């Protein structure tokens, strides 16, 4: 059992699932093994109906697909399609947020007032929208319009590209990979990977980079920035994490998915006195709203809402028998949830017109009538409380406190209003560098083990860790997001953390909020007058599994940051593609990918990289 | 006599052999037809993971076949071609599963509705005279060869490696 997770609550619930006769993600993985070698190597192609084709990796059989594509073309095409899917997911999430801002500004979404006027005005200024003497609604209307235009803009580049250091912008222009429009890059990637279009793996991967950049400096950045405008810019907040946050005597509702549009309003709906009264009438002491995955990150960093767990715990939350409803929207929601829920009383409620789940109840979430829909959904959970079977309830006691909410603005505030103290700490070496640790869980690897081993090794070596997504939740569950965790850090980082009262691992939000990490990187480079690739930085996705992670990794590398993948991407069927990603890209974008399954060895790669970058900058 | 022999290091675990075996034992004999059949065709080859290796297991048609010895119905027998088969013998399979219990490789399975023991029967050959699993193997991990040909290849590969090392 311990090969599945380092999280005790996970281990306990896997055991309960087994005795309850529930099939989980680990059982399904076992049923899939051995997994197809062609797929693992990325050398199967289903892009046209002359196929499906596959290349014999031993060179004994077919070396070309029916169309004539070789392994390089096929691997590159598959990679670019994964990037396009990941970029599309983040960017469509961003589109949802800006659409809500537009509806709010037009007066059609009364439940979404603008929470951060200062940020609204700062963004408006970036877009050269007049703010003086104008109403918030008028500014928001103009901003929402201009941001929506980014998806199909004809101006030739995305607005937030202006945040990137000049050297990097020049590099992107010279490589012709400056993102020109959010939808455009995804569309062009799909076009180029159609049969008989772009067959040159270098050309394909450059387009993959441009598409990923339209995510990191486009779709994701829009999702982050406008979520802050609508729901408030996060500032340090405390809460609790892991399955132990579920309450035996309360209505437990888990919000799972990604967009804060839904989750934020449900948090407010659950505080409705009428619904609380109904819950009490059912015998519940209250309504306990918990998050999971990135929705969990969105509401924990804005409201300190408890987070019940990360990706691999979604089925296990149901197995506690104590969850009255899981409300889902989009992304990373296992299709198995209704199946698991059918063995308990849990209701699975899907809310996005984009994501339906056979076996779930669907209540379309409507931003124009948000609070009423939210109340309706919460009421379903309250009514379901009395269907709970006490004999099936077993909530693991494991829980841990966290401190989260480190937006760029919050970091600046902690530093006294300027990045200079951070830059000085990096220069002096008390902070040797910064590593972004992000991404998913993957059942092929022991849950959270890679995240935690990697992070602990880094902070011990005076490297500040910034995290998002399921990686950040892993850190929350193990106490690494507490200021007290500074005791695990090296002397330099420890003293910085203690003087500022911050943890050695800063929770910066959900997976779209990796854009926040990019803002910090760009801002530090601008302060020092260098390119991002000159900085002592690295990125890592120790347990990644999703296509979004492929897009993220690619925009991080394309922005000049060395990135370590802890799970093997399906590119090894082409030596040329693998070589370009792990070594050739250094000469092109000033950064490469590394693949290292052993988290301790991966940490060493990051430490050595940071040491080399410091040396090049003339720092000790 | 040719045997199905395996280059285990070439097996990618794609399970193409399993699909082909099932299709070859279907009524329609083609993938799209087979997936729509009411009586789902049953494969007789099994791809498993053993440590980091993938292994395709099927009946070895043993010279001293414990399944033949154990069969009390007289169904499991050796054919004139030297194969071990559970149909066309002196008696009919009664589904007592003695053969299943004695097979050291665990490659005899059941068609439970008909109480029939099922195994590789080589009734899957096409005009190329190769079994379906071998034809389907995209990496040629499965070979249908006479044993000495296989060992000659192995020997040659070893000699090539040694030769390259000494260059």
C-alpha cells in the first residue's frame, strides 16, 4: 500500500475502498498494465484515416507512417497537439473569467461585483484605457472588451508580452515565436499537425513553443489577473488541508475543478442563514465547504477554505462516506466519480455546459443568476445529508494547517513594497535561487513523494520554493506551507523566512497562477536588467500527468527557465525531438527540459543549475 | 516443427497479439466485426508485466504435457501435427478444469458458459502460415520459427555484440 502514497489519509482510504469493494485509479492503472509501448514512446499516430500508424522503435519494422511521416514528425506532432490541448484548457478558462467580467460590467451578473478596483485600474493602464474620472463599470467594460479581443487579436502580439524583459522579446521575435493571438496559436497548431502540413520537427516544436507562450503570457495570465479583479487579489491567509478537514457532524461539500466563477459564489451561498437553518433542521451542525485540486487552490488562497486534497484523493474523498456533494466544473475531474459515488450517498453535481459526466446530476451554472443557482446546488447537498449512512463513514484524522495566498502583490507587500529585498537576498546568497514546483499527481508514482522529496531538498539548500496546483497542496498537507517549516530550510533561507514571517514554500495559487511565477521572474530580470534565462531559477513538475502540464513546461522553458519533469513525456521515440528538448533548445531559447524520475537526483540538477547561473552572474 | 518463440526484450506490451488472437477466434474474423459480436471472442495469449519486462504467455504445446495426462475426459490430446488441443480428441471436454490446475504457465482458461477449457489451438493461421499473434506483433517480439533457427539468430546477435566490442 505504501507504494501508492506517502499520505497516510490516502493509504487509509485506499484500504477502505478495497474493503468497500470500490475500484479506484490505482486498480484501473493495474488493469491497464502493461501500457502500450508505442504510446509511451509517442510513435503512434491517429491523425488521419490512412492510419493508425506506428513506428517500430527497433528499426525492424515500419519506419514511416502511411503518409511518410517518420518518428520525428509523429512525436513532434503529438507533442504539439498536447501543448495545444493544454493551452486551450487554460485559455478557455481565462475566456470564462473575462466573460464574467464583461457580464458584470454590463450589469448582467449582479452577483459578481468588482472586488479589486486598484488591480482593475492597473490592468486598464496596461491596455492604455483611460481611468481618470471614469466609473469602475465603464473601465471594466473597456478592459473586458480589450482582453476578449486578445483571443482573436490582429495586432500581432499579446498585451502581456510587454511584461517580458526586452532581451527575451527580441529573442522571441527573432525566432518568430511571439504569440500573436490566443485562439490563433491553438488553431495553427491543429492545422500544422493535420496530415500533410508541417512535417519538420523543429518547425513544429517552435510552433508548440509559440502556442505554449499564448497560454503562459495569454490565457493563463488573463485567468489569473481577471480572477483577482473579480474575486480579490490573494493575500496571506491560513487554513487546513487534507481529508481530515471533512466534518462528521456537518454537511460536507467539496468543490472540485478549476474556475473560481462557480466556487467563489458557492462559498458565499453556504453562508446563507436560510441554508444554514435548513442544515441545522437536518441535524447538521453547519455547512463545511472544502476545495479540491485547483478550485481548492482558488478558494483557499482567497478565503482560507479548507482543502480536502489533491488530484489522487478525489475518489477517496467519496470513500470517507462523509461527502454529501461534490460540485465539479472543468478539468482533472475523473469520469469515475459518479461510479464511486453510486456506492455511497454522495451526489456528484456537474455545472459546466462544457463538462458533463454520465451518472452525475447536471445543474448548468449561469453567471447571470449565480447566487440562485449556487443556493440551489448547496440545498441539494443539505438535503442529501440525511441520506448519509453512519456505518459507512470513516474520516481519516489527518489534517495540517497551511499559510497560502502569495500573489505577486502579497509578496511585494511582505517585502515592504519593492522586489529589492528579494533581489538583495538572492545577490547575498541567503536565497540562492527560486524554483517553481508545480503540477499534478500521477498514480504511476507514489503520491506526493516526488513533490515533497524534491521541495525539502531545495529548501535545505537555501532555495526558495514557489508552488501552485496539486504540488502546492502536497506541500500544504505536509506542513511545508507553514512559517515553522523554515526550520527545515538552510540557514540563509531560514533567516529570511523568519524575518518576514513567511514559509519557505510560497503557495501562489492554481495551475493558471503559474503566470504569477512568470511575473515574478520577469520583474526580477527587469530589476537586474538581464534576461529571465540569466536568473538562478528553475521549474519542476515532479508528478505531472495532464496536457496542461505539457503546455506549462513548454512556456516556462520558452521563457528561459530550466524545467525538470519527474514523469517521462512521450517523446522518446524520436532521438531528434528528445535531443532538441533536452539539449538543443539551450542554444535556441536559453533553457532546456530535463527528465529525472528520482526526486533527489532532480533536486541536485536544480541546485547545480542555480549554482551555474549564479556563477555566470558573478554571484557566489 | 515451428514454435511461437518470444524475444521478450522486444515486447512493448501493446497487446496487439491479444487482440489478434481474439479476432482470429471470432465468428467474423475481423476487428470491427469481432467487437460487435454477442459472444465476445476470447483470447488465448496473455501479455503481462514482470518487473520491468513485458511477457506474452501462451500454450507451449509441451512435449510432456501435464494437461493431457490430467484430462480424464480424453479431450486434451496431441494432434498429428504435434500440437496440444482440447477439441477433436477421443472424448469431449467436461469442464472439470484438471488441465487448468496442472498447467504450469496458467495459459488454459475457460469458456464458462459452455464449460470448455480454452487454449492456444493454432486455428488462427492464414495463408502466410503464421499464427495471428505472430502476424500482429509490431516489433516481431513473437516469432514463428523452428527452434534451431531462433537459437541461430540469438547466437548471431551475441556474436555481433562481441564482435563490435572487440573492434
